[in-house]
């Protein structure tokens, strides 16, 4: 009876001649390389018995990720020549922003694969499927960064997340890993559902899922009742807030970081966070730019809570992985400060910070993986005592990476923080800049605590020292990360210029 | 006017789902509650699609159904793993990691 009351709506869309959208496959070349490489790797490794040991898969993954990153070079040239465009009937965008995030994700994948190579063999789990999942998850991140349609954004997010749920739970024999997987899965699915509900409301309020159509609609129409739209904003912000681990949606972070295998944590902290921020910038800063005064206060609050909550909670921890989890929450707060500015400078600073942080954190978790020893369990501050004497080079590398996270001059972390604070002040949020600096000071104490226990305290004489292995692939990855941190810390210009060119734009068609 | 009825139904389902995720201690029940939220979204999408006369919402609903299936596949596998280790899927007993 209820349905009898439905007024006759206008005629349903008449099915016109079926036409497939124009697809310019060149524009999604890095994505095709990642997915094709993953499928090929899986096929080759299941057909050829001798290639099933993890080492081959690790090298292959590094090569695939590196070639996907190299594919970006001609695309960047094309972008500079022809300008931004979109393909798949306006559903997938092609701009400097998506290319920048693509390169960053590929570099993180390559470094993580090197860190994981020997670790997985020693711990006796994973194998080829671990690397395949990592490549597919990275492909999801790339889709998210280049999404020009909310449907595509959601698909990218799910491809990214579902693969990471499995990666977190992949160490079947260690209960902490499966428990972390369950926690991450339940909260991740919950937050995706929130995001989805928000997308549905925004679709209802604007009548489209295409981001450029939404942007034009919001700019051209004054809504008399925007409750639906604002509720949509709020739910989307909650969903993305979970993914980037902003306070108060951070409760899963310390547990998952502690329980998950260490290389996976590095992957999550770099790739998942980068993709989450890419989505946040694309959706809020670019698409909802007309309503900036409505969402800016919410992100302002998230930034303040994450900055202070993350760094204060980190100080009282005694487990290094949990400390780094809270510090990653504080770093998310910094990036949110850039997002909150909602200016080109803010976006550039956020991109610079995301890039710098990804390299730092993959390197840091590289060292943490090695220091965890057999069974990946020796992660308390006490376990780290005296490692400065046992493994001086690695301890020194960790010190540089931590100092960079703290924002000490001559490391890339310094310029990242400087740009964020400059952008915040430029956008008129001086107090947010002050809070960010305060949080940086509090967080510096935590990094120094780790350094102090590495170099200034001796190991417990009676305790059996943890057996450490130093695989050369992991050392290579750590060396690359340290070199990048030092190089861009002295010459930040190149990275800064690229971040400036990587402005996100939305192009309707063609 | 009539759109409101669909939106209210969806909102009610959403609230039941959120309550289920927060209050249930059984892992499988939490999964089912997440499914409720996703179906609330589907109702919203299809209702909006019918009322704005655009096809995008219906296409989106199909994608959501497919993704939900994939998500439940992975989720049940993880729950099963926990059950094999612990002989229980009571979430309050999964507390090896503090916090």
C-alpha cells in the first residue's frame, strides 16, 4: 500500500544506444603495471616450483613497484604538455596530485618488500601471496589517489583495506597478529560503512557521485536545506578519520601496530595513510571547497586532538611499536593542519609531509623489524638497551630517522614541519601553528627516549640477549631511506617543487 | 515526502547496525551488524537514484553488494582463525593487546 502512494516520477532514463566510455589506458599505466605485475607474479610463482621461495617474490615486487614509478615519468611530461585530464567518462582523474601519490606509494612498496624479504623467510610465513597482496593493496591506494568519482574512491579504499586486513593477520602462528587483524578488520569495516553512508547522503543532496559535477553543483546552487549534505560531510570525515588514524578515531592504532608483523606496520603507516590523506584532500579541499567554512572547524578539532593526544600518549608508552603508533597519530595531526588550511600552500605542505613521513616511517620500521629479533617480539624499550654497542650502524640509522621524525634541522622532517606551520599561519590559523610546535616539542622527548636507551643504557647483564639477524636487503632499504632523509633535509628544493606542481584538479570529461 | 520514509527506514537500520557493532560481544554478530549498515546505505542509494532519476545510485548499490561480500569473506576467515586458536569468538576475550 505504501508504494502505491509513490508519485509517478519523471520517465526513467530511456536506454539510448549503448556506448562504452572512452578509455585512455596510458593514463592509468602505473596502475596496470601494479595489478598486471601482481597477477603475473602469482601465476609464475605457482607454476614454477623453484621460484616459490620468498626472495624471488621480494625482488620481483621491488622491480614491479619501481617500474610503476618509472612509468610516471613520461606521464608527468605529458601532464606538463597537455594539462590535467580525466578518463573512464570522467571517473578517473589524471593530475599532478595523483601522480605524486602514485610515486610515493610505489617507493614505499619497493622499500617494504626489501625489508620483508628475509624477515618472512625467517619467520616462516607469507610467501608469494604476501607480496601479491601488498601490490594489490598499493593499486587500491593509487585508485584512491586518482579517483574522480565517489564510487571509484570507495572501490579504491576497499581494495586497499581488504588486502591490508589479510596482511595484518598473516602471521597465523602468533596470536597477537590475528588479534590485531580482527581488530583492524572490525573497525575498518565499520569505518568504511560510515564513509559509505556519508557518500550516499552527499549523492542524495547533490544528485551525482562525480566529484567535478558535485563541485559545480555546490558552487552553482544555494541549498535551502543543507542538513543532508552536512550529515554526509560528517560521516565521510569519520570514515576517513579512521583510515588516517586521527584522534578520536585512533583507538585501533596502538593495538594493531603492536600486533601486526613489523614490515606490515611500515606499509600501513606509509601507504594506507598516504592514500587516506589523498582521499581527504580530494574530497574535502577540492570537491567541497565551497563549503570550506563548514568542514574546516571539524578538521581543526581533529588536528588539535591528534597533535596533542598522539604526542602525550606516546610519552608514557614502554613498547617502541606502540610509541611509534602514537607518534604516527601525532604526525597525522600535522598533516591535518595542512589539510585544514584548505589552500594551495596547505595542500603542498601536506603532500611534502606525507612524502617525507612515508620514507621516514618505512625506514624506521625497517630497523624495528631487525631489532625485533627472532619472533618479532623484542620491542620494549628495555630490549633496545645497549643496541648502540651491538649494532652501531643500524642504531645510528634509527637515530637519524627518529631525529627526522622529531623535526631536527638538516633532516627532511624539519622542512616538512616548517612548511606545515607556515601554511597554517598563512591561512590565518596561528594558534594551530603554536599547538603544532608544542606537540613537536612533546614528541621530541619520546624520540630521544628511544635514542637514550639505544646508546646510553647498557643491556641487562643477566638477560639472554636477543638474537639479531641483519639481512642485507633490509639494510639496503634502510640505507636508501636514511639517504633520502638526509638528502632532502639539506636540499629540499626538488621535492618541494614537485609537491608545488602536484596540485589536485578535477576535470569533468575528456 | 515519500522519500523521507525510505530515508527513515535506512536511518533506523543504520542505528541498529551501529548499536550492534558497539554492544555485541560475538564476532559474527558484529559482522552482521556491519552488513546492516551497508544495507541501510543500499536503501539510501536506491531511493535517491529513483527520486533524482539518475542511474548512478543503483550502480553504486551493486558495487556495495559485491564489496560487502568480499569483506565478509575476509572477515569470517579472520574470525575462524581466532576461533581455532581460542575456541571462542567472544570479543571481550580477545585481549592480548592492551588498550
